[in-house]
C-alpha cells in the first residue's frame, strides 16, 4: 500500500529566477504530502523510509465539506513527533463550499495548531488547500488576509494554487497575502495528455515566477489516475481514493 499518495513537492523559485549565466543548480528541496484521514501502524515504516529523500512533511490535518461539516484526520501525533521533521498542517476547504466562515475556519485551525504543538509536533506552517474558482478569488484573498492576521507571525502560511488562476488579475494580490504557494501542475485537463505534462508544467511554473517573488513549490503526482465510464457518458476521475464503481478503468 502506498501511504504518500498525493504529491511530491519541489522548491522551484531559485531555479526559475537564476540568471543567464550557467551555474550548477543546487539540489531542489523535496517535500512530501501525507494525505490519509486515518493513520495506521504501517505509517511508521513509511515515514522511516522517506527520511533520506524528503525534508518536510505536509500532513492532511482537517477538511471541511458542504453539508457534512468538519472532518479531522486521525493522525498518530506521537509518531509524527518522534519523526522530528518540520511539519506543515494542511487544511482542505472543499471548493464546493458556498462561502468561507472566517471566524469558524480560523477557530478550527487554531485548535489544530494548539493540539499539535502541545503534543510536541515540529509545526513549521499551515497550508490552505482550497480550489476556488477565479470569480471567488477576491473573497478568498480576504479570508487569507484575515487568517494571516490571526495566526502567529512565526508560523508561515501557504496555499495550494491552481494554474487556472494565472488568468485572473486577482492573483498577484492573492499571493501577496501568504508566505509561499504550492502550484499544482498535475490535472486531467485532456485525457490524451495524461495526468502530468512536463512541457505544460514548465510553462505554468515560468508564468508563476513572473507574478510572484515569494517562494513557491511545484506539486507533482505520485499516485495513479484512471477514468471510469458513467451512465451519461461523462468520464469519472478516480485518483487518490478508490471509487466503489464497476467498469473498465482507463489508466492515465
């Protein structure tokens, strides 16, 4: 079983802003998402095996869904503390949420921070994962500004970002509210191109570097994706979580 199934993160800011003079590029910082809602004893070996390659763990901590409300991941905090690496708590706010209750979301995040720090977790930041549509970026920026003010100044705030935001005039202002961003360069925009297109990802990364001077990372796929048929003919995407559906799976 694969435990780190969401993505690998590489620091790209230095590589993209280097001058024309040819230099030997420094090794890129590699980080890792741990994206399970329920931790198991097998996470012990998985964390141990990852130590040599990945500097930081970005751990799913909390999720908010429309109607269903909040779901807190059941994490082995003692194991995370023993691991000792810097940890970034990731909060997933579903893109289908009609609005973001600033006070409620902030209270939930601050409680996670308090609980993790009391357990001795080496907490190095908070990341918000919210797939906001371009029309909702102004409201998202206001939420992030509020959250930044509410969090300790010593705790960096980052966001997961979408390439589609490059088309929005709101993007520079949005990125100015956070300390760094994680650009998701894997998507199923065209099944013929698969989950990841290196040339497209490079174009997005270069465009991102022209908009922000702050550090940013690239989220790369580390899991399989398949298309499943549906009754109306529209494809259904299966990725991080196996769908309980019958039918021929087409791997991307």
